[in-house]
C-alpha cells in the first residue's frame, strides 16, 4: 500500500503549503477558510502518549475473536468513545471461526522429527509468556485432515511456481507441499496446491523473507526468530470474505447458515504454518534437483525440490464453532446532510496481542475520535454524518466489517460517501491506495500534513522518495504529473466489502517503509514490547496517521461539493486499458515465441542429461480481442471528466444538492450486480483482489483475469460490460455538470448555496 | 568466457553441416576437401580414457610453481610430447613467487577467536590429505604486514561498494576490510581497499557465491565446504602481469631485476583469504547498520557493515624467493610457411592438485598434440609452423606465458599468426572469447564440432541456448546475425601477453555452463576425485575441447589465405563506439540527475534518523566529447572491411603471399607501443582487462576508462589515438585487397597459388 508513482512541478509546490491561504477544492472561499481553521485545531490534538497508552491497554492480553479480552477491548473502546461525548454502540454479529483441536506434523523415515509448533516466551518480553491465552499457531479455515506423503518444495506456491515444477518434471499429485510465506496471499498457496493434486500444505517463514536476512532476529532486533510462526487465514477470500456461512448477508440471529459441508471457501486440503526451525529438518529431507536461484531461501543449506524419500505426517483437526463479533460504532450526526455518511474504520481484533497489527492503526483512530469529540465541544458541526468503526474479526476473514456492511448494505448504498480505512501503521512515508475518484483529494490532504521527521509535507516526502527510487522513465512521469498516482485497492483489510461489494469510494492509508514492519507479523511477538522497541517508537507516525485520516474525514464531511475528481480516474482507466492491450499482445508474442523455440530446437539444446527438463507444450496463439468499446468508453470518460472537473472548478464550491447525490453515485456506477465471472460477491468492475494473488489487485479484473486465464470469449464479453459501465459513468458526469452553474453570472445569482457562512459552525463560536 | 549473442537463419543452418561438402573459407575447393578429410581424421583421435588418465597422472600431487611435482609434470609432459614424435623442449625462466612464512588472523575482544586457515582432508578424497605438499591458504604477492584494527564489511570490495559506504557514512581509513570473493578479480579488492585508506584486507568465500547456495557442499556435492579456501594471486596485474621484477622482458639468467622494494604491483596492504567458517566469528562481530540487500551473503545471520568494536589482528610474512618456471614447448615445422606460427597453449601448474584448473584443459591439449603426432605419421604436413605450449606459473601471475612471450617478443611480432588458449574445461556449451577478426573463423569451426550430449553442432547448441535465455530484443539480434558474437578478451589466463602486449590475434575457448565448475576453485579439493565425481565425468567435453582447439589450429595452419575476416570486427567496433557514446551520455544525465535530486531535496526526504545517510556531493557535468574521429574511422573500417571480405570471397582461396603477411599484421596495427595511459605494458587499443575489474574486459579501454574516471581531456586524446589506429587498419585492408585477384579471369590466370594440390599432403599418402 504505497503511492508508487507521482508528480507536479517542484517549484510550483513551494507555493502550495500548509497555511498558504489556498482554497480547498469543493469549498467556497469562506467555507474553505473556516474548514482550514478547524482542521488545524484538529491536527494539534492527537497525542502521542495517549496513542502509546491506548496501545498498551489494548495489547495487554491476546484478543482474537472469541477471546475474553477481545470483548473486554470492545467494551473499553465503547466506554472511551462515549467518554469523548460520541454516540457509540456495539453491533454484534456471529461468524464461523475454527480453532485447533489437534495439530501434528512429523517427519517419518530414518531421521524422524516432530515439529514443536510453538513460539517460546522471550524473557525480556512480558506478554510473550501469556501462553494460556494465546491462540496456537495454525491457519484458520484449513479443513480437518490427516495425511502422510512425501513432500515437495514449491517455493511461494504461486501458479507460476508450478510451471517451473512442470519444466523440472516434478508433480505434487498425492504429495504434501511445503511452501514459503510471501509473494502472494497465504490462502492462495493451499488453493493452488490442491488444484495441482497435492493432499496437504505446509507453510513456513523463510529467514530470507522476514528473518535474519533483513535484520537481527527478535529480541535483539525486529525480525522473526527461528521459532516464530505466522498465523493467518487461508479461506478462499477471493471468492468472498466474511462469514463463510452467510455470504452477502449480515450474520445476525435468524439468518440461514450454509451448512459447513457446503461452504466453498474452506481449503480443499489440510494446511499448517510452521517456523523455520520446524521447517529445517523437512527441507533437509528433500532430494532431487537443486532449486532454481529465485527459489532459494536464507537457510544455510542447499534447497532441493524433492520429493523427499521420507514421508511427512500432517494431521489437523478443528473446533468448528461460531463466535461473537463486537463491532464498535460511533456516529457523529451531520448538521446539514445527515443522510450522507463519511465512514472511517480500523479493526481492533488481533491474532495474538497485535500491537503492530492492528493496534498501531486502532489507537490513532481512537485518538482521532477523541479529537473530533473535542472539536464538537468547541462548536464544530460537521455538515455530513461521520461514522467511526472499530471492527472485530478482521484477521480471520474481514468478518466484522463484512457482516456489518452486508447487514447495512441498503442504507450504505444509499448514504455512504466514502470509506477511509487503516490497519497496522509504521514509521516512514505516507502510503495510500484507493478509488481514483479520490486520488486528487488524497493528494490534497497529504499536501497539508507535516512529516514528523523531515518537517516537509508527507506528500512532498513520498514524492521525492519515489523519484529517488524510480527508474529514469518513471521519474519523468512522477515529475510531470500534478498528483501522485494512488494505486488501486486489492484486498487484505476492511475496505474490501466497501469498495468491492458495495461500490463505495474507499481509501486505505498509513505510514511505513522505514522499519521492518512485518518481522513479527501474526506472531506472539507482535506486542507492545516489540513495537515500542523497534517500530514507531515515538508514536510520531501514529500521530501523523490520526492527523491524516481525521483531516480526510473532516474535509469530506464538510465540503460544499464533494471533492471527487474524475480526470485522475479517467487517466488511470486509460492506463489500465493500455495495460490490458499490452498484456494481450505480450501473451500473443509469448505463445508465438514459445512455439518457435520448441520448433527451432531450443529445448533440445538445453537438454542436460544430469538435469532432465520437460519442454513446455505447443500453445494455441491467442486471438485478437475487440478493445474498441473500451477505447471508446475510455475516451468518452476522459472527455466527460475533464469537462466536469473544469465546470466544478469554475463553480467555486457553489452547487445544488443534486450534484452531491450524483457524486455519491459515481463509484456505485462502476459496479455490476452480476459481479465478476465465478465470484458474484465481487461487483466492482475496475478493482478486485486477484483470484490467484489474494492481496494483489487486478484492475479491470473481469477482462484482465480472462486474458490471463486464456478465456478469450469471456474477455470480449467483459470488455463490453466494463465499457458500458464507463459510458454510464461518463453520462453521470455530464448530467452532474448540467447541474453546476455555467457562468460567473450564474454563480453570482445562485441561490444561497450549501456553504452559507452563517449556517456553518466556525471556530470560536460557542455551542 | 561465453558466446553470449548469436544468429543465422535456422533453416539455412541445416544445409551447412559437417561433411556437407562446403568449401572452407580461405581454401581453394581442392585444398578445402583435403583439409576437411584431415580434420575428420583428427577429430576421431582424441580419447576420453587417455584424457582421464593424463589428468589422474598430472593431478596426483600438488604441483604449484617451485614444487617438485611441478617439475616432474613438466618432464613427463616433455617425454609424452617426444613420444608422439614431436620436437619438444623445456624453456626455463625464473620469477618472484612468495610463499607463506607465517599467517595469523585473530579476533580480539570479549569473544576471541583464532582462524584455522586450513582445509581439512576429506576421507573419501585420496589426495586431499597430502597436507605436507599443499601450499597453505594465502594470497600471493600480498606484502608482509602485521596490523590490528576494527573491521568493516565492504561487500565485494569494488569501487562502487565504497560509494555505498560513503552514503552510509562509513570510512575504512585505518580499518581492516573484510570482502567476499566474487564479482571482480580478487587483486582489485586489496587495491581499492588501500586506495580508501584500509590497512589490511581479508578475503572470504561466502556460501552465497560458491557454497551451499548453489549446490551441496563437498563431498556430498560439488560446492565449496565450510572450511574451503580460495587461494590466489593479488598482484596488481592490470598494471602488468608476469614476473614483477622483469616487466617487458623475459626473466632469464642475467636479466636485471627491479629490487623488491621498487616493485609496483605488490599489494599496498597485507591480504589473507579465509573460509566462511573462519569468517563467521568476524562477520558476527560487526556492529552498525544492516547492509543493503545486494550486500547480503548466504550465512544464517544478519550482515552488518561495521566497524566492529572488537579488533582483528592480521599478520602475514612471506619468503620472497625466485622460483624456476618450466614451459614445455613442442614445435611442428610448417612445410610451406615455416615462418608463420600458429600457437596453442594451456598452463600445467596449479595452486594445489588442480584437476579442474587447469588439467581439464591441459589433458585435452596433450591429447591434441598426440593426435597431431599421429596425423604427421599418416602424412599430414601442416603448411605453417604449429607450436604447442604447456605453460608453468600461470596461477601466480601468468608467469610462464608472459616470460616466454616477452623473451621471444621480436620473433613473435614477426611470425605469430594467432594464439589459441584454453584453461579449465567443463561440461556444457561452447564458449569462446577473442579477437573479432577471428570471430567468423571461430564460428565456422564451431559449426563443424558435434556436441556430445545433443549431437547437434556445438555452434547450434550455444546459439539456441543463448536464444532461450535472451531478452526479446537480444533474441532478435541473435536470430538476425550470421555469426554468434564472440565477446572480447579480458584477462585471467595465458592469452594476455599475446593479445594485450604483442597484438597477436587470440582466442580463449572451452566448454561449460552445465556443472558448478567453480565450487572448488583454487582449493585442495579441486582434484581428481572431485572432478571425476561432479564435473565432466565422462570426459566427453575434454574430448570436444581437443577436437575444437585442434581443428582451429589445423585450419589456421593449413589455409591458403589466412581466414581472418573484418566485417565482424568492423561491426563490433561500431558497437563499441556506440557504447562509448551511450556511456558518455549516461554519465552526463546521471550527474545532472544527481544534482537535481540534491537540489530538489530527495536526500532530505530519504533522511531516516535511525539510519543516517550522507548525501552525495554535487557533481560537475561531464562535457561533450568529440567522437567524430572515431565515427569516421569506424565508417572507414566498415567500408574497407566489407570491400576486403568481398574480394577475399571472390578470390576463392587464391592469393599471393603478401596477403597473408598483411593479415598477420592486421592485429598488430591495433596496438600502440606507448600503451594505455599509466600502464604501458598493455598496448592493444581495443581490448584490456579493466583497471578496476581485473578479469572483465574494457573495450576501447583508453577511451572507456578515461570516461569512467572522468578524465575528459584524456578521453578526447584517446579517441584520436584509437581512430588513427583504425584508419591504419582500414588502409592495410585496402592495401591487402589490392593484392587479391580482381576478376575471375585474373583468378584463372593466377600463378600457381598457395594451395597447389600436388604439393599439399593428402590423407592416404605415405610419408
């Protein structure tokens, strides 16, 4: 989640800084001045010591879904929010959440070994010894299973890794695979393994990826120690997240549950995560060829692909219980547009103590809520309704956010303006991903936040850092574009249901990049001691997160015209369409090259009798696709967007209510209630987590994945569907533009607009 | 040493195979048929069992320069050559060759450690236990020294690694550096360290580079074990190789020696190589920041840059003796042009038992000599004189070849046609580097050698392998070029004095790429057991080397007109000139970008208080250089070369003697007796080992290194000098072309040409 590309003339920037008296986009000059004053008051409030103490309190015990301290935390959060003067409540749902009944992993054969499957307490770390409250190391939503077979090493376990195995002549059919964590969402690994016929899946943390390769292991440094284990969900969330038994509806009492044996999103084979200490004897037992260079991890021996001569016995069984979810929801009613909702969220549950994930984001969010409570007491009255959410059950499957949003789906489709998410937070650079209709808005807010370390704006900092790390071509693009590009959302946190299922414009934001933030990811050592010794130890960036997210919420809630902007969106769609064409062309030339290399004898030339290799099959040449509808729609959207944005700018913050209602609908129009092919829950036509990446986004996913999966008819159909949605979006913008005042005269004549100064709360007014 | 790029129409190839009745370039049709028959007879002779047994005999004991078995081997080689019926002798020289008197390396401080500095015997390996005959682990031509200081890790110890240290704010001044082997010639590491103020240098073999990362360690697999050490020279050979006390002249009795304290090419600081087992406590003692990702090796802990708190004590002292060199030289007199010499060489000395390096090349060379002896007995009479050389003292500093060629310099300048070198050989693909005037010749020979594994020609095999590994752009170039590109020669073996000092067209050739050939490089474990268990175990590629090099020697010795070709040379020069311009432009834009990033604040943005960084200085912008003389000369050479090559083809192998004499001079004209700036021994203007790479070639080195080192005036001067040489080359080609017959008529009328069938020995004639 980084802003990876960027721009704007450097010298122009100096003029546009905090307090420079600029007018906020979507505000009349008067309302802008008022808003800027309130925002400045707000940003002075978040307190680093409070963030630290909130983290200490919330991380004092393990607080996974279903644990006593999870509920205790929810109730404490509720009490805090109420104490800030906010209207808060707990909304309760339930969800399937399996916990281990038994776990066994052993290497049989001449040198037998039984895995410990346990993270030992570390003496300097006071909470690491809370073993009776800790969830054991396991992967949630692995099915029960008891299998014995030789093992095969499959690198990261992605589809492309199995292509390499095919070339080596290695099959995983009937085998147990051992895959290292990383490079894809973990749930992809057992899914792809099962598709290739494996009967079990072991996941382990290689020190090359989050151990001593990157820094000293805990507790000397931040990185994962030899016996550290990454817990985590392996549910097939690219099909749908949330409670597996209630897709599409909120899991409240009385809702019909899909029977367990009908649930599609459990793994097809048993899965267990282990440490590299436990993985070492298994990896050493592998025979066969040395693996390709890119497959080698950081352990001090040669990695072989297998299969092993000795067999491995993997047996896991779970309690398949439903557990309560406690979402803590606080609402600040809008003074002018109570039916327009600006939503902010971060989860509060963790796999264990969860200082980094999620409390480094939760505590700043709580501090935002406290600060907004203070502003309310000083007389601030947001124009729109603000909803602060503290989600439960994110870790297993985005449960709390998904069930809440599914339950409130009709209201949200009607009222939700935007959703601002955060999760674990770190030290370093501003990072945001989200809907490109908010790209300009996010850039504008980031221009107004001061970086604690460099004292320049966080926007300027990330832009310069991106420039310094870019290739010459990328640098040129960053320097010549006004806004930093904001990458699209994949999945992996609570924004998923908002953007992908409901079509609510969303942003996920945070800070990071200077520390090794993933060293204890989903481990017992992700706790207060670890975070306060190695991460954002001063909580400067916790404060910066609160300032940034809170400013976004306020500025969106108070705007006269919602500060959506569509030129950036249209530019991005144009980029995506270009990528799809390149992908299509690349697949065609790759297939041609593949066939030519087979026919000219390259594989005969590469034949090494000591390392036999299986040539790839001759491939059919992909046909040309009809991109015309997408090209047309992309052009039409670009024209409509530029025209709308100009008219918006000319309107100077003055517009009738209908424009805001159109803007709220703008993201919804990018969805299709039929959903994506084979996964109807995912309805956004521009963004989805990849079916085979899990976290990583696939943009224009219906088309892109059809091309990747060589479904050419489906690709053509999806092109037409996406093009139609983009044409509707363009139409909406034309319609909205009609509502905007068309001349200076008209603007002057406009009826008392949204931002009548007298109606708006100004700092200093008592209330 | 690989052919890395390539080409020719695939379908055209099938027609051009062994025995297809094609006419060899530079031969009349009749002479070509005769030659092809002799070559086929030759290629049937090399015997894999003999190659194996020769290797077993020569590797039975350590045979470094000065050892009893080195001399024993030389005498045995002499006897073998004589037994083949060849006129052979030993030519003796002497050279400075230091051996260790004492070696000490210890870590002081709270956890003291003393390095073992010894490679233990391995029970399955019979020669690994010959400890009393083995040279200790050390770096030859390190100066004596006794230093105590903290250590700093400098990655591979190249100039660019010190730039990274500068950014991290780490100085090596007054420190001992520890550098890993690899990525540059080892002698560069202490040289650059001393330039930066270090007072000692430790070299170690990281398992990431030649240990368990690439394959199982010995004796389970071919790779370097924990206590394996790479011996090797650290003399400053980019200044001059050979005996340090007699640069430029043969070290025979009576020659004046430079006093030891005036020798420039010894290291400025003491150096010692160690195993990774010995390096581990030292590396673990390092404090400071975690090193950049590219600096991390394969050991199971976090690599820190240092400096260490604990000090390291390094003390080495050497016996500075002169030792005898035994070059074994066999001569087959030319029947028609005895004064035109075709030279073939491979060294016979080793650091220890040296089965891979060099005997896997020496034994095939001996087998070539035996096979040529057989041909002579069958009546073959080479047109030109053939000289087979078995060099001593290559390992310390290319001693035997350099002293021999310096001693015979005047004759060689007059008579040498070409030099064909090999060194250690392995299993896999044909590899050649050399003078581009021989590129077409080498391609032609490679087209006629059958690959033992695939049964296709070795030329076709390497071309297809290159294609399969190339980027799409490179593939296009390979497929569209008739000849495979032959990379230029850097240094690292005995061709150096021939090509770089004397300007004799040279080729270095061998096979490899399928096995891990460097796993025991310069270790006691590079022995017969290791080679015959893990490398070219069948000696199929030893035989292929003998067939290839022998065919080259025969075809060059027997040609009517020497098969030099200049279009490939001109094409390559054009490529080099383009590279120089790109380098110049890249340095200019890099400096501009550097300065812009400083001015726009990128380094302020990157500032991390936990990892302070020192911004680079503002750089002067490199001026534009005058490439016009080089462009002109490159064009003139191209025109002259294409014209000459056409006339050559039209002449059909018929030409007066003068053409051959001009061709012999063609490589000499590419040298300048003034030599390269600051290293007059290196006289070739197109090729030299890099002053800061050691092995790696710098093409058009005078210009390229001037640009790299930002000496702009020197760059302009060198451009003019190289351009003048290229213009002379073009003139020579024009002059030679004048001597060629100009029409079919003239060809028909030509006086009895070089290849009168009756004078030429044909197979089947008795003699």
